[in-house]
C-alpha cells in the first residue's frame, strides 16, 4: 500500500483530520499543484538572496555595535 502525505485540516465537528484532497475537486487540486510547481524556483532563488542579505546585515550590526577599546 502506498501512502501520500497531504495537508489536512482539523475541524471542530470532526473526529480527526480531513485531508485537503477530500475538500477540493480534482481540477482544483491540479491547479494548486501547478501553482506550487511554478513557484518553487523563484522561491528558492529568493531564499538565497534573503540569506545573503541577512548575513550582510548581521556583519554590519556587529561592526556598528562592537564595543570600542578604551585608550
């Protein structure tokens, strides 16, 4: 038996989780998967840029807030 991990929601009037595949029709699921497929590459590149920016800001912060030596 194969298992497929899918997002699920837990409603107050339900016992347990309801898979997203039971809430949406096939066309809506296909459309959502298509959106995710097209968004992965731009998100991957954005995450790299955000990490680089975060590292640069941390370096600048350490330079500006470094305790100065007393003479």
